[in-house]
C-alpha cells in the first residue's frame, strides 16, 4: 500500500532513461509532429509551485500526445540574461571587487551563475517526472540562440521596424535602465502627493480676449493681456516633481470649460488669481475638494483656449495652452493637464504635435539636474516632491495638496517605483505592423477565449516597444555610432557580420573585441571613427525570439511547417501547436513572441495559446514567506526534516494536484489539499493493487491458446457492464484531455475507482475471486475483466500519475509485449464494449443496491446485524415506473446464461433473497423496512449457519463429515 515514492519514483525514472523511452517515442512514433513550445522560466532561484503548475501541465499534454502516437518533442528553455542575475553577481562581490570589475568579467560570472541555476531547476523538473530534451535545452545565452535573436532584430531593422529616438520611457532609478511594460508591476497601496496648482495667465488669443472684455474681465485696449492676478488655469498632478519640466497645459478641444470667479475664502497656499479656468463638469466637485467658492461666469470650448499663455509659477518662463487628445477627461483633476513632454507618453505626443522641445531635467538615478534650477540635486522619489510643494505654496500657486492612492508602476525586479523619463533608446515601431498583429491574434485559438480579448486590447493600445537596456548582461544591440556625427551604422552588411561572429563565439565577442574586429570588412579601414554601442536588448526580446532560436522560424519564413530536427531527434513545428503559460504572459512572452514573429514573418508563432492562473493558499491568499503559507514543492515531494509533519508524498501527488484544479483560474494549494490528494492517490493505488493481486495466476491469452481469458461474448452481464463503464471512462477521459480539461479527468477517475470499481464491481466480485475454484468460470471471467481494466487504467492515468502507471505495468503478473506502459499507447476499448442497451436496464439494480445498503446500515446500528451476508432480503414490487424498470432488470438477470454470477443475491451480497409475490404473506418482524417509488425492501436475519469459508448463511453446514463447518459449495471447491 505504501508507494515509497521517495525511492520508487527515481527508480522508475531511471528505468525510463535506460529504455531511452522519451527520445524513442518522440522520434519514432508514427503520428504527426506535436510541438508544445516552452516559455522559458528565469534562471534564478528555487522552483516554486507556480513552476510545478506550469511544467506539469505541459508534461501531461506531452505524455498524452506521445501515448496518442504523436512525435511530441519538448525542448525546455531558460531565460538567462537580465538584471536579477547581474545583481546577484554584484551582490556576491566585495566593494573592491566591484570597483575592479570589467564588463566582460561581469558577463562571465553571470554566465556561470545562470548555468548553475539552470542545473538546479533542471534537477527539480526531472524529479517531477517531466520528460524533455534535458541534455539539449535551449538557453538564451547559447551562441546559436543569440545569433538567431540577432537575426530577428536584423530582419526587423531591414523591414524598417526598428528606430532610435528620444522618448519618455518607463525608467527604473533603482536599476538605472529603461523598462518595458512587461517588466512593470502595480502593487496595492501606492500613494502619491497630488497637487492642484494655478498657472497665472499672461496672454490671451484675440477671440478669447474679446469675450473676456464683454464680461468686464479685460479692458478693450488690453483685451489680450489680463491684469496680473486676475486669471489662471488650474491643473492637477500626482507627480509634482515633473513641474520643473512643464512646457504646456493641454486641453481637450471638445470639452466645455468654465471661467469661474473665485470667492474670498481661498486657501492660504493660493493667492495669485481672482478667476480660474476649469472643466465645466468638474466645477461642483472642485468646489468641494478645493474648498473654494467657484462661480461660473463664461463657458468656453476647449479649442477656444488654444493659444492662451501662462507664466510658470516657479520658473521665469511662459508656456502655451495646447490641444491634447482624448486622454484628457473629466474623471478626475481639473480637465486641464500639466504637460511635460520629457516625462509622459501622452505629453510627448502632444508636445511633438505642438512643436515643443523635450525637457528632461532628471538623471538616470532619478536626481533633478541643473535644468531644474533651485531643485537640482533632489531625488524625484524621495525629497523633490516636498520641496516643490513648499515652493508652490510660497509662490501662492498651490490650490490644494493631498495624498492620492492609485495604481503606480514598480520595477518588477527591485520592487521600487519607476518614473517616466525621456532618453535616447531603441524602439520597435509597433505601429508598422499593429494591424498584422491584430489579424494574427484573430487567427489563433485562445483558451480560455477571454485571452484573445486581453491580448488584443494590449496590442491595440500599446505604444512602441522600447527594446534597449542600459545593462551589461545581455545580447548587444549591434549598432555603431560615428564618433563625430553620431550617425548610426546598422545595415544588412554590419548585421550579418556581427551575427556570424556571435554564432561562432557568442555575444561576449561584442565586449571582447574592439571596433576594428567587430565592423564588417567594408568599414574596418575607418574603425577609429566608429564607437560600438553599449546597450543590450530587453530580455523580452530575448525570450520573444525563441520561435526563431528554437523552432527554426527564420528559415521557415512565410510558410508553416516542421523545422529541421537536431540530429537524432524529432523535428519541431513552426508555428508551434501550443504555447502554455500563466495569464500574465499576455503582456509578456505571448506578446513579445507575437510581435517579433509578425514583424518578421507576418503571422503568430503559435496556433493555440492556453493560459493558467496563479497559485494561492487554501484561503485564497497569495503565498508569501511572511504569512508562512508557502508550499515548497521540493518538501512536498521529498519530505521535510520532520517526516511525520512533512511526509514525502512523491511527485505523483503534486502531479495529481495539477490535474485536479480548474487551472483557467487561480488555484489553491495547502496542507489540507495535499492530504486529500494523497488519499485519492492511495485509493487509486489500492484499487490497482487489488486488481493486480487477483491476477497472480491468470494467463490473459484466450482459452483456445492455452490461456485463461474468457471471450467477451461469453461474459456474464455484470462483467459486460464493467467493461461498458470502462469504455465510457476511456471515451470521457479522452475527450477531457482533448479539451485540456484535466480536472474532469480527475473527477472521472475518482468516480470510476471509488464507485464503479470498488463500491460495485469489486464488492460483488469478492465471492467469485475468493470462494470459487481457481479455474472456475465465474473466477476466470472476473479475472478477464480485471486484466482488461487494469491495463487500461494504467494507460489512462499515465499522463498524470506517470510513476504509478509505470509501477502498475511493471507489476503485471503476466508477460506483455510492451516493456513500459508508454509503449502500449493510449487505451482504446473495442466497439463491442459500448453496450448502451445494457446501461439503463441495469441501473434499477444498482439503485436497488443503494436502497438495500442503506437499510443494512440501519440494521447494523439498531439490530446488531453484522456483515450483509448475515441478512435475508425480501423484495416487493408495486406499481409505478421504477417498479416496472426494476422488474425488467430482474427479468434480464434471470435470463442470463450465467446465473452463478448474474443473480440478485450475489449482487446485493446477501445470503438469501426472496421476491414476494402479490398476496403472499410478508416477512414478520423485519429488522428494517423501507419503500421508495413502489419498491419495498424488508431485511431480516438469514436462516441457517455461517460457512467459515464463504461466510454465507446456509442450511447444509455439518452435512459434510470431511468439512463439518463448511457449506456444500465450498466443500465442492476444496474437493473438486
């Protein structure tokens, strides 16, 4: 009963390795290629249950594909570049070591660290029974992969999709690098200091001046020059530190704005204007939030405000009011937007349309520069905001200051806030292929279907992709800059040359060699005029190029098909049949893979995308060390220090958990769930043990060939019913796997083992197996069914409970042609097993079992009745549908050619059964009596004595001198 999984599972894995099972099946199976492309986990840190959910789901699908005869080759991958690994290396060094560290030294240390992490994670994956090309994984640091990535980049350059520009990007001061959207997270609880600020108006366009003159706010002779302190535009911002970079105020041309008279109860921080311009729809809410009496005097269209000039309250400069876009709404703020083109995407776009410069007075550490005047040296995320707010108050421009809780982007690695900052970066112009990408999304099968809506919205709305990073550990952007003019060298010649160098030497060559050795022959003579770039590529570009580096997508070009195989392996297909990752990858790997593939080849790199949720504890909370609710998969599988508290459940329990949950949503895991799953595993194992234990003397060959198997046509009704249920299970589980609904497999398996097999068939079959003569028909026919069922049960559970399935196969007590359960293939049932005409007619008999068993429990608790074989049952049928159905079922049973098996007493496991005829006297003083839908059951103690061997109550005990304590049937078996 004990699986001894800690020892046995590695033994079975060694057996698979000895057979070279995965490689042989993936290479030699007769079916089509099946490619589930692995999204690379990051090569850093121990495996967690999220890894388990992801990799085991993939393995279940791959094993199922192999059992179905497909050539399912799985190449595991790891994402090996990027900041976390770089930081780990730096943290391991002393200050003196860091000071003397060269870029190439850092890269070599990072390379070694990444490989060490890969080996650790790989060992964990293998321990979970996952089959893959473990000796030939893909690593984003492999030179062949890097060369393919340069090839993707080069194709995009030559297609005009890559450009360099000064634009605001998500910038991480803590990492000192630009970040992509996929590298951001938005934790709960972020609060920013929000301010309402008045910018004093100094000039008006002519038309607007005339309108103000008409209501007496300006004099006719100075209609376009309002008096000092008479008028201001009000803005709201949650980033006061960007105010030194303010170059405009933007309005929505179609919104309605109100020029309001300000009451005399203005707050202390505001004393610069008697009139404010705000959005008309916000006047009421601003009265409350600003605690100002605002009286609308004039309504204006946003377009009328274009050309208004205002003076910056903190700097000696004037700026215009300009027309912005639809991002200006009345949901919050004032309806007028402070615009700093160096610190926001919308601001940048608006500023470019208005011809504004890009001012970015913030350095890479997040410190304000000399361009910020008196605020130079302050850090924008630490002390700049309080200083600027104080200065606004001193200038009389502060309308209100309050904390504001909102979603704010953080660096997903350092867990610290980011900022928008304009820098020179390399971008992929998504605009150049956005519609193609949307068309490609529509051609993909998304599971669940909501995944399509999610990624579609992201691609439709996303800006250009910033693909450059200011880091050392990564694949270089292979560009050269002219030392005098700043001109870039990035053409087919230079790209091909660098790609060839990286293919031969790896990307370290960019740091190891000077320009003369890196430039193409056409430019080596002028090497002194060129400087190689120092930026590396976004790691999402790394992993997003895997369709090229692994699936051979560059050579496949426009055509779909199988990529060339590595020698001795099955090919991989591009586009892949399936990508399967967590739902967060709609903004990550799914999207970066889509964009690069579409930009180069015009279609998605996948035919189908399946997503899963995240792992939570049993209370639905995120797992964290601080809460103490983390489930360590290594401890679950191998056991903890205290094996009583943390037993070694083995990998199959972990795998069963993956199959048991509806992974399309977030999934729970905790000690209680683990114990329940361990119980289910034991039930399945115990069922298999029972089947195997009763086959020890069985030869599955037909009797005509010297074996013991009974032909299907000769089987009793009960046996045929069991095979029909088995065929139904195979059909249902096959459909579950085809739909990727593994939790339904789990439910069907549990129901089959507990109900159909254990509670019904095996419960009834005990007498046939234990009491009959070894070679009696009633025993051999039952063994025939057990053998057919156990072999198919092993095959059905093989994708999930792979170790148990193999253990079953290795313990079959008779020879089979296949050395492994995986060589047998996916279980099938002969058409003859599906006897639909048998299921419904026999259902009333099974319902009758339930009714009788419930009354037996009443007798046990109230009348001291022991085993059911001590009972006598009287059955009375009245009128009604259920009675008629049961009567038909009894007739079917009575007409069976095998009454020694198909008799109601044995099916009910009682010693005596009588069917009361109408008008006949009923049992007097029954121990229990119940009626349901015209069916009456009465239970009494059986007459006679108990046979010591079969436990039946019989009248002939003592009639046989040789065995005085046995019944005639048992005597016949022993003496036969």
